[in-house]
C-alpha cells in the first residue's frame, strides 16, 4: 500500500478489534443458552488460538498485499489461490448487501418508521456506495473512522454486559443454571457454530496493513494477541449480559428476528427499567449503524487489496486490478463490490423468502468459511517447502502441535459451512435451506468459471514469454 507509514501499534490493535468484533452477533450467540460457554471455550482453543498464531506467522513472513491469496498461491499454486481469492471477495459483496438491508431495518425498528420499498432500496444503495468510496482511501487515512468505530463497539458490547449484570443482581437471572446438563453442548449449539467462527474472522486482514506499519514484524503479532484477548472478553461479556436478562425462549422465538436481536436486547433492558426508551434506542441505533459502516470499511481495506493482488497475478479478472491513480487504491475491486451488492439489494424485494438479511448473511458466512479452508494446510506446507524464509514470528510447537493447528481448524471450517446450510429458525424452513444450497452452488460454479478462464489466460501469457 502506498503512503507514509502512520499505522501505529495502538491503531493495529483497534483495527483488529474493529475487524473481528461484530456487534450484531452477540444476540445469536446468547441464543445458544448456557452451553454457549462450552462452545466459546472449545472454539477459542481449537480455532481462535491457532488461527491467530498462523495468521501472525504468515503475515510477518510474507508481507505483501496478497494476504490469504498469496499464502495459498505460494503453497498450492495460482489456481487454488484464485479460488480462495474469489470466495474471499464474493463473501464481502454478500455481506455488504446483507448489512445494507439491515441498515434500513434498524432505522425502521429504532424510530418506528416503515420506509417504503423504493426509498429503502435507495438508502441501501447509498450505504453501499459510501462504503465503496471510503474504501478507496488508505487504512492510515481511514484510521480515525475505524478507531471511533472500535470505541463504539466496545461501549455497546460493554453496555450489554453491564446491563445484564445489573439485571441479574436486581431482578434475578432470567436463565438460571438448573443442573450440570445445562452447560453441556446440545444440537442447538451445533447449529450456531458458524456464527461463533464468523465472530473470530479477520486476523489475516491485519497482515495486509503491514505496508503502512512502522514495525510490522513486531506490531502484527502484538496486535493480534492483544486484540484477540479484548475480542474474546467482550464477546463473552455481551453474550452473558443478554443471556442473564432475556429468557432463552424469547431469543429463540420464531416470531423474533434474530438478525435484529442486538437492538431488541437494548429495548428489553430499557423498557424493563422504565427509562426514556425511544431516546436511548435512537442513540444506540445511530451508534450501531455507524459500527456497520466501519466494520465493512475495515474489511474492504484488506479484501480489496487481496482481490487486486490476485488480478495482478492473473488469478482474478483484470477489472479487479484497476487502481485509482490518486493513491494506487484498488478502484476496480471497490467498484465491483458496489455493483454486485447493488444488484442483490435491488433484487431482494422480489425474492420469495423475505428474511433477506439472513439469506445474504448466511451466504456470506458460507463463502467466507470456504475461503479459509486452505489457509491452514498452506501454513504447514510452506513450513516444509520454504524453510529458509525469514520468520520474524514463528508459531510455537513441534510436529504434533503443527498438525493440530492445521487439521482441527480445517475440520471445524468444513463442518461449520455445512451447518450453515441449516437455518436455525426452529420451524423447519426447508425452502430457505434450498435457497442457500442453490446460492452456494452458484457461487462455487461462478468461481470455477472465473478460475478456469483466468488460469488459461495466465498460461497463454507465460507461454508467450517462453
């Protein structure tokens, strides 16, 4: 990335928290019940920790804009790297669309409005293109927006935890532990594993910021370690707060939209305490909407550069390689994000199943999970095929530990992608599952077409050089 290196350690820590701490995921996690703590602890050790260690090693060893694509390409070749780049990029386009839909839904819910469909789509399109434009500026130029967003996220998550503790002390726990079996995992918890894994994603994006860091070899591992501790603490605290006050059957009620559960949690707290509900909810909603913007922005600053780098290596279409002349930002990738997300939100009102947020969000989670599957085998293979590379940070452990760090996360990612196909609405909903399967299949087929075409193009270029 061009520009002066103004990204300090504190900025890297805040960016890590901003990337990974997803405010709207607190309520779905709490809906798991008491067994959520089992799943959090299990996945913190089995996925979060190895993911952070692997990201730190690869990010400090191979310090370029390619990130996930570059690591997989070095280990398994351009074609596999291209597949990863495609899933990594398309998940973001789905995510932008889902949060655009959520943006207008939150406005309706918080301010008691019912925005007409046409106006809602226009607002969603404005949301999408504001993100696309902001992503053209470097992480150093956007760091103030990101840092403010991180503070807001911490305040919101902390507030949920504090309110939950206050509620439990003054009114009793809404979901008391009635026996040891309440803490054991159940089928409901399994269906939420994709949500918990999604809550952990984003470490590797920090590695793409290395070009703007003063001392990336030291900053990246420290940022991931400090950020990871903060992230785990706030997720658990917020989920505890919601679970301490709101009955589980309310959180899992088919009539309650889990996608908007975060704001509903605040409404529950405020109404129960006889506070000026509408004013407080309006303030919370505005802050929440801001966090949606910076969350997408912080991810765009990494994903766009990965897609652009892949295009430079003939693994993604040439449009992704177009750069903004002013500062070298990945203009083509930003435009493609906006175009795809715009098409999705325009089509959304015509989709038969109207729980649009979960439709786009679930597709986003599936493709994001798929993009990480080869990251861990790439880590292990590069240890073997590129042993002489300078590794400023090296993940600890012998062969047995390296195998655990490689294969356990891969199994969890594959299982999570499959579980994500089953929508946790507790009322069946096979039409929704079929829609997800079809959507995922379309994303895979499109990725294979792009990868095949780009690989043939790359081979032609290489043959001409010979």
